[in-house]
C-alpha cells in the first residue's frame, strides 16, 4: 500500500486534475480511504478465527 499510495495514486490524481479539475481528482484519495476503512472494519480477521480448522490455528484449551 505504501508504494501505491505514495507513487501511483498521486500520479493518477494529477492526471485526473489535468484532464478535468482538482475536485474530481479528490475521488482517488476518497477511494483509498474507503478501502482502508473497509479493511479496518470488516476486512481484517484474526488467523485463529479465519483458519480455525487448519493445523496452524492455536488450539483452545477445553474447560472441564
């Protein structure tokens, strides 16, 4: 994300700004921030929850 966010997204934003205007160019950071928000809210899952049936999951001690 650092490479795309720091190198490619400003280039895309500049091309949009040159073609139309700066207001339309701000859609690019809006999309980037929306993706980060999605990942923070719903896209991230713990390895133990996502791979509960795999051998790599941390076993949970049974309560007697």
